[in-house]
């Protein structure tokens, strides 16, 4: 094994570049697809309240810890632990390898969902989605996922687009693209919100989103919100470890992570404000679950004046959201291969894209050619989602908490997050350390056990 030299290692060039790239990692299909569907199927505002608390108490501290370790080591997710762990404790780099595996598994099915979004842009522009009947919209979606050539073709297009950006590097690729895409995403969301809120009956959707019914907050809702908060900030999968290694030395990590968290939450809320008022205005069901985006939303937009235009805008911004998240996921294995095996960025990117294309093919074909292939009762798409979301991510998060809270320690954490004495944030650091040491690992363990259906 060869460790490539890091003397000219790429990195983010500006504070704004750090912010938008990290935000691009956090913002993804989860904001436009997963957050609205889970909010709709878990009672609305009550779920949102729990999600916010879970993000503050668990997601944000772990995000800060991961980013801190990455910047301290200036290395990929595996080499980070080789550098920051005590000598002779050789087992900690397993966290980085778990992130490597999680990133590949997530990319294998996430790229397919992104492919559906790309396909729907063209379907919306062509008027193919112009129906107010959710059942007809459902048949259109079923036809797309059941077509093996279309499924693979759209997935490969997504991989080609994001892979070509990663090949350009951190500053010229990831940072340059997210600097343009993130502001555009906010602008498009605001346009959709303005249109949705102008509809008669929109107030009912806002009430659903912002007026909590505490009776609907069940233990299952608590654990679902906690799991979403953990997944949404790209933690436990090596992304923040890798991006943290590209942070500038004077970057205020707690402040940056907090800004990213609130910006990410803003995107989720704007998505909810763009979707739920329109859903209620036209009498559709908010608890539509994952089908909300691909079956209910086309019917909702078709029912409003100018619906084709706004539907197209919706799927364009959803595609934009998918790009930032996929860039951070791709960067995890690319950085590991490029640095540990001296492959260079272009070859490492090409190998990663090919690996995801091979691994992702069964997931892409889960509604067609591989639909009968089952393991533990799950098709490849469901299995990859389960292994990454329910096992690797929470397990990786727990191990990071254990490492930072019980091995790395408060003194070193204070030096790193205080920028070696330049920042006066010791009280904040002690609070983050307490949450990392006690609150976060226990909470994530509950998510892990719930995901494994132990309780």
C-alpha cells in the first residue's frame, strides 16, 4: 500500500466555498423527497419539532466531531484515524472503511433515485406528467422503474454528470459547482413556495407543517425523526470526515456546522412549504409516503394554473439537490483510492464510478430483472438501503462518538475546535463534548436497534 504525498493536497479556497460545499453534502434528495414524505406520514408539525431537537442534540454534535477529525488529520476517511488514534490502536480505521462501504452502497441506490428525478424533468417538460389522477401518475412511475434500459441509462447519466465534476478536483470541481448550484436551489424553492402559498386553502398545509399535535408524537415518530436527523447531515458515512480534511485552518468549525444545519433545515422547510399547501389546496393525501414526489406531486402541480412550468422547476431543483449529496458521497471512496493507493484523482474517480455502476445495476433493476432476487425478504434496492441506513451509518456514528468522547478526549477537542486558542468557545466545546460522549451514542444506538427491529 502506498500513501500519496499530501504536500499539494487540494482543498476549499474560501469560507463561502466551505459553507456551500458542506451544505451541498447535507442538502440532497432527503430534503425534497425523504423529509416531506416522512413529515407527511408521521403527523406533520410534531414530527418536525422532534426532528429539529434531534438535529440539535445528535446530528450537529456528530457533524462537528467528524469535521474536526478530518481537518486535524488532513487525510481521507481511513487515514484520518491512522493519524489521530493512539498508536497500537489499529482498529479505529475500521470506521473509515465502514464509511467507504456505506458511501458505495448509498450511491448504488441513491443514483437510481436521482436518475428517476432526471427522467421526470424531461417528462414534465414534454407534458407526459399532466394528469390530476395519482393512479395515472403512479402508472407512469411504475412504467419508468420497470424499464431496465431506462433505469440503467438514467443511473449512468447521473454517475457521468457527478463523476465528471469530482474528477475536476475539490476547488475546481466540487466547490466551483456547489457555489453556483446552492444559491440557484434556494431561488427555485422560493419561486415554488410563492406559487404554492398563493393557492386557496394553502393555510391548511401550513397548519399541518407548523402547528404540532403532540398526541401524534409516538416512540416510533421519535426514532424516525432521530434517524432522519442523523442521515440528513451526511454523518456516519465518511463525507464530513473527508470534507473536513479540505477545510481551511482558520475555519470556525462549530459556527460553520451550525450554519449548514440551519441552512439545511431551511431547505427542508421550504420544500415542505412548497409541497403541503398545494397538497391540501387540491385535496390530496399528505401521508402519501415515498410516492409523494413521483406520484402525488405531478397530480398536484397539474391541477394548478401553469402547473407544467412549476412541476418542471420542482424536478430541476430536486436534481440540483441530488448533485451536492452525490459529490460528497463519491468523494469518500475517491479520496481513499487516490491517496492510499496513489491512483491519482482521475483514475480513482473512474474506478469509483465503474464500481458504483456495477454495484448499482441490481438496485436499478429491482423493479424489473432483479425483482425476484431476494435476501432477507428484500430486493437489491431495499437491501442496500437497509444495510447502509440501518446498520453502517448508525454503527459508524456510534464508533465516532466513542472515539471522540473516550479516546480523543476533551483537551485535544478544545485545541482543534478552538483553533489552537484563537477562538473563545470553550463552553460550547464542553457542551458538544458532553453530547458526543453521552447523549449522541445512546440516541444513535436506539436508532440502530429500531432499524434492526429489536424494538
